[in-house]
C-alpha cells in the first residue's frame, strides 16, 4: 500500500524526501496551495485535482510514497522569489504540480485532474 504523508512548507518537504529517498522506492510529490482550517486549499485547481489524484494512487506501485506538500498561503506562493519557484529541486511554475521525485515526469495545473495522465505517471514508476 502506498505510504501517504502531508507536510507544510519547503523545509518539511526537503526533510521528508531526504528521509524517504534512501529506500530507493518511488516518491511522488503533489505541490498544492496550503489548506485552511477546514482542510481546503486556497487554490481552486488544487481542489479539483486532489480527488482525481487520490483515486489514481491505486495505480502507483505498492512500495511508493506520496507526499502532499502545502506551498504556503497565496501571497507567499505568488512571490516570484518563493523558494518553491527558485530552488533547483522543485522549480515550480504553478500549483498543483505532481512530480515523480528524481525524474522528469511532471503534471501541472489541469493535467493533475486528468485520470489518463495520472495513471501513466503512477504506472510508469
């Protein structure tokens, strides 16, 4: 069964990936607008994509890890100097963005809600 984690912020993302990558198992990371007290992201595209991604996770390898990363509030994310945009490990242009960590596979914005693309990303692992 896929291990699922939820972290908030860049440092927590780096720490979680570093703890998981030694296993050699596939790691998938969803970067999303941070959730409010009701558990809902400020990002409308993220809200649409989340159920599709959760459904497609069934196609991921059993030994995979899935990390949901909150990128911060809207103002933090929109800043061009936002660490999620500038760091070489992420280089995000938009949220939601779903990646297979360590590889070129990446889905962005509305692609994250397309079941066929999600299945290809997870099955390719």
